């Protein structure tokens, strides 16, 4: 039976974080502790790429990023924020796209381990989340999740999607809307859709509004998905606002509504979520929940560097950071330029 990092930590009387620091060549570990950990690793034939590298005195200066959709502008900004932090500290980055699929994300973990990265930033796939997190927590690499997780042992920096949903729902309700349709990019049981809906419902409930299951439609992620939903929504009586939980859905919807002669927001209001840069340049500027993407990338990068550069042999407290969203109110839900 192979020995694990946690086993080595137990035998050495140190934390698993300290063991990881030793195996990753971190110089900020006492020499006595380093020698003890490496001796136990050798004794039990614990040989990994990292151990082989560190025994030769070389330290990795590469950080791995596993993201769920490389084409999503949201991740482009997150990666830029993290990469700027890493570059300032003389690290380079390798990016792996999982296409939001657990199998590909798991393959990415193996690839990153073989590439001998110093640590990982990981966007957790929305399906099979718990299974993937179990694999991530046993990868024997320092990591920070870019997604909110339920694990108390997982460092993360994540958007507060529930708060974003609440801010958007409050705005919609206070604008006087009582009959709405909500378009989601994926099944309502997945994160972050579930959290955004939870926030929306909380705000609506405060104003005596009920968002029924029939009012929630899974549309998809693309512009074409929003485009094709317009005709269907117009067949539903009394709808005054469409809340899209992904901006590209809203952009496609706006285009089709214009083709059909529906005035936004006079005949029907439209709101989005994510606040892509182009939203303020649309013919009818889109109200959306802005997620500070670059800031999240920076904070996640700094947290991972902190984990790589810890100087004591004590387990550092887990950090779980929520990045606050901002509601950007524009013409699609508000008449006139604001």
C-alpha cells in the first residue's frame, strides 16, 4: 500500500502543508524538518516528480490553472488577474481547459502533476463537484479553488452568486415587475445557477413575489439560445421582464426582440448576469450583475502564493473568500440614460 502525504505528515509530526512545502522545494522550512520529511519519504519509497525534482535542488516556478471554459470572457479576466500576480513574483502559468467536464478536469489534475507545477488554481466543474473535490484534495499539491465549495478544508476565492441574485431580484421587484421568466444556462441543481436563483427568490419573497418552477427555463449558454427563446416567451401571457442568468443569453434575446418589434424596456425588460464588457455598448445597454473578475484572479493568485511561501511548520487557517458583486443598472430595465 502506497504512503500518502498525510501519512508522511503523521509520521514526521508536522502538518500535511509542511510536507507539501518540503516536496515542492519551498526554502522556508527548517532544515531539520526538511531532512526528517525527506527521510520518511525515501524510507517508504514515496517517489513523485516533485520529490525527484526537489532532491536535485530544483524548484518549480510554474503554476497550473484549470478552468472550465477558455472561451468564456469571465475566465479570461480571472486568468489575467492571476497571471499578473504570478508574473510579478517570477512564476509562469500553464492553462488547461476542462470544458466544464469532470473527466477532463480530472485528467487536467494528472497532467499538472506530471508537469511538476508548484501549485494550482482550479475552477471546479459544476457537475460531479463532490467527486472532483475529493480528487483535488488528494492531489498532493497546494491549490486554491476558484469556485465556492462546501468543503471546510478547501481554500477558495469565489463570487458571491447568491448575493448577486439578490441584488438583481431586488432591483426587478422595486421596478414594479410581478410576472417574470428566468432563463438559466444549465440545470437549476448546478452551481452557480442554484445560488443565483436562491438570491433571486429571497429578494422576490421580500416583495411578495413567487418565482415558480414553471417560470424557470433552461436555455443554454449561447447567444443563439437566448435568440430562440424570445418567440417562446412572447407566447406566455403577462411577462414584463426576463432575467437571464448568463449575459450571452440576454444579448441573443435582445436581438430577437428587436427583430420582432418588441421595445425594451417599455414592452419587456431584460437583465443579465456576469456583465461582459460589451454590455454597455449594446444598442439597448444591458442591466447586469458585474462580477469583479480581475480582482478575483488577483486575490486567488495572492492566496496561492501565500500557501507556497508559508514560513512556519503550523497548519495555516483555511481561507474562504467571497468576492462581492455589483449591480449595473442600465437601459434594458430602466428608461432613459442613467
